């Protein structure tokens, strides 16, 4: 592994840690009622935050236009019901 690759990997790991720490801080700042509203219990926060980086993927793809716009590659929320 070159020194540049090592630096890039270290930087990515640090950014990932900061993102997880920010999510942890934001969730722990919520009261129990707010947590219940989003369907989690306070004891689940560490597992959710640690598992978050494994499940979050950017589901965006270029729209094909030349404007630089991005659109969801698939819409998970579309159910056909309103």
C-alpha cells in the first residue's frame, strides 16, 4: 500500500467516525418520546449508529441530462398509495 493510499484510507476512516459520532450525539440528545416516535429505544442507539454505516448507501444516479442533476436510482417509498 502506498503512502497516498494509506493517507486516503485514514482520512475516510476519520470522516466515517465523525459521521457516526455526530449521529450518536444527535440521537442521544432526543428525549425518550421523540425516540419512540421514530421507533427506537435509547438502548438501541449504539447498535443503530454502528450499523448505520453498513446499511446507508447513496441511491443516486445521474439522470442522463447534462445539467448535473441527480435522481434516486429507485424510489423505495413509492407504494402507489397516497
